[in-house]
C-alpha cells in the first residue's frame, strides 16, 4: 500500500490532436515502465489500444495507466479530445486531483480545450499548462500564452485557479522545459513535467482511517473474471475477499464480496492484496456495478454523489435489417440480439441513451462521431442492422420546445469565406465573431443548430478544396427553429432487383453521380446514386444490351464508366434524408428508401 502523500492522480486534457496521447507515451517510456527491449517494441500512441482509435488517429475511450517516479506513484488518465466523447472526460475527471492541460503552440485554445478545462475547474482540480509542439514553424507561443490566460479568466471559479505553472514541450520527441528554450534541438527529457506533477499537483485529499468507499467511474470486461469496477478509493482501504455493499442510483443496497483487487503499473493490471485511499484500483466480484454507483463498507453504506453527464444532442433509429438481402452477410441480425448488445454498451458508454421504438431502437448520443463509432463497432462484431437519419434531441422548457445548438469554430483561407458563409446561411447559423489569424487565415465563430451540423463537414470540405478546419462544442438550447431546406439533390433509385451491368450504368451515369459499380447486387428501392436535379428518379441499372446477329456501324465499343463514389460510413449517414435508411452489414453499406415499393413511396409522400 502507498501512503496517499506519495500518490498523484492526474488527467491529461486537451483539444483533439494537440498531443495528449503522444505525451503520455513519452512519460511511460521515460519512467522506465517498460523494459528497454519492450519499449522499442511498443508502437507509438501506446494508450490508443482500439482498432478504430488506430485507424481514425483519435482517442475514443478514456484509459488509465500508472508510472513510478522516485518514491511517487503517478496515476495518469488519458482522455479523448473530441466533443462527441466528452462524457468520457466528465466521468474520469472525478478520479483526478489535477490536470495537465495540453495546448498546441500554433492553434492555441480550441473549443474542446474550453469545455474540458471548464469541467476540470468546476471540480476544483489543480491545472498545469503545457504548451506543446513548440517546434512547429508556424508557432505563435506568446499569443497562445495570452489566449490561455484569457481562457482561465473566463472560466476560473476562484482566484487561486488563475495561478498556474506553464511548461513548454515537444511531446513527439519526449522533451520539456520550464522556460522557453532558445534551442529546442538541445538534448533533454520530460523531467520538468515529472517534477511539476509531483510539486504542483496536490496529493489526494482522502481519509485513510475511515471505512472503505469508492465511486465507480469506469467498467471493463474480461472473459475469465467478468466485470472490473474501476475508480479511485476516496476513503479507507480494500482487501480481497472483503464484504462490501453496492449502493445503486436509486439508493438500494446490494451485498457483494470483493473477489480480487488490481492496481495499475504501466499498461498492465497487477493483482495486489490490498489498496488504500487515494489510489486507482480495479475490483472484481461485483457483477451488478454500473458507472456512477458507490461501493462502500458493509457496515457503513454511505453513498457518494452520482456523476451527472450532459444530455445527448442527437438521436437516430437503429433496428433490424428489413431489406431483401437480410441475413446474407452477418451472424447477428435479430431485434433481440441487437437489443442485448445495446444494453451491454450502455454499461460503459455513459453518454448513450437507448429506447425501444417498434421492432428497433432509438439511440441517442453526443454527436455524429459518437453514433458512427458505435455503428462501426457493431458491424465489426458481425451485426447487421439499418439506421435512419440523425435527429436533434429536443427538450420541453416552460412549455417551449427547444433544440440543442453548438458553437462552431471555422478556420479557412479568405478566398473560401464566401462559400462557407453562404452554406452556413442556408443552415440558420448566426455569426458571433470573426478574426484574422497570424497565419493569414480567417477564424469565424457561429452559433448553429445541432441538426444543421449533419452533413456540413463534407459540404465544407468540398467547397474549400479540403482546407477547412472546423470544430464544434455544445452551447445549450434555443427555441426550435423553422425546418431546414433539403440541401442535396434527389436520388437515383433502382427499379429492378439483380446485378448491375456496365451497359445500364453507362446510361445512368449521364443522370447523376453513381454509388455502385458493375456487378453489384441491388434490389428495388435501393439508392444507386445522386440525381443531378431535385426530386428522385427511378431507373433500371440491371438492364443488359439486346444481342442480335445484325452488325451495325456502331458495333460494341468498350464502355468507359466514370469511377463510382464509394461513400464512407459518415458520408452515408450524412447523405440520407428522413424517408431513407442506411443498411449496415459487416461487408456492405447500402443506401435505400424507407419504402422500397414506388407506389408505397408515392402514397407516403401524399399523406
């Protein structure tokens, strides 16, 4: 057991891509957590362990690790930077006593920096600022230091939070300084950060001589030991085989017995005999534990405050696949199997909400990325289902229906400002401020309805030739506005089931942009492309050329098809309208009309 005076619990917070996970990598390697040969074998971004985290290059779930520096044990929590995963940040900050706020030396404080810092300051956590990536050619360190100071002035709850140490780092190279270095290429390491964690971050404020108490802030599963309840011990100590009680959200008590106690060292969980207040541990044997509940001593069942997570802003229908190709490409496709998997997801995904609707479910989350990561996770687990267009989650307040809005920050070159302003104008976005950056770009801030954000990123990337930088942050609620006009053209819809032919696609390509190539299996009502006009167009993409024995001067020339557009999952979700669905299987993404029969579609449009 460690004396709480020699424990430090810190969370690493920042906007996406400012270098949190890279800095944690450096701390892990320089604390000799790995053997020398093991450190070389470890990949970069050690903490990003999920497949999607590697592929997308982002952190999706918060993770904890522990390192030792001298006599001190440092528990580090690596948090996501995307606003969509801010529920992960909210629940894990409860385990920390201080935060390392990482800020990019070029970009400065961004929307998510503001969000996570406000949450940390509300909880009274001690901040340490690290200006990262100071080797960037376009760095603007002095301006960024001023912007961070302005942010603290805006968010600080008491005067003591305005006094924070500032360090400078190149996380990728594992270097840090207390003062801005004249020569960043000089040989150094992360010792200033280690010293800051020990000297600037307070030891946990806990009661070691009181009965055991711990708030569950994270859950993990293991096929051998079952559920791990993870959290920071707020008082007392815990031993294996100890009798405890689980205090549910509604106040009911469930008796349980601790099976095993695990501490952290590096990336590994190590079984230990006992742990004391202030440390972060994983406990097994409590199968009914959920995030936000309290595990306490059996004789003194005192509950800790429940973690409050901000409400979801987007919802979408997710149900069993109803297309003619159902059951051909996946193992799990029934409503019961999907429902069981969603219940399992609710245990660890604290920002998610699920309710039943007909044969399917309404899944609510914090944004498009949050929902698309869930969809991708399910399809990789061999599930088959269909999803509808995302909808904003409205609330009733004083008899008024209100919708969520977001603060949108957009940075573009001046020549694209007109195109961006025009697109945002059609989506009811209200400009707040506009400024020139030192790099010559224009940075604009808007307040925009959450529903207007659906599909916006792809349109702006096209309009700005891929150069737009956009970030958004939840900004409360406003009265529900008028319906937004449809911004895309109609769809090309297959009228026959079968396999597409190059001959038919050649004729269809003149009518719009295709989403399928030759030899693709289609069915009636499936969307095969986007029409170059408004309204939908039904066409036969399975028609073959009539073969005769008559020769003509226009004998079969080789058909030159324009390459079709292969939409990603996010692009497909952005594309669908209210009368359309996206069929998701482990092998395919198919766009379709909600009503496959054209006569049913006409009747539904009239009603």
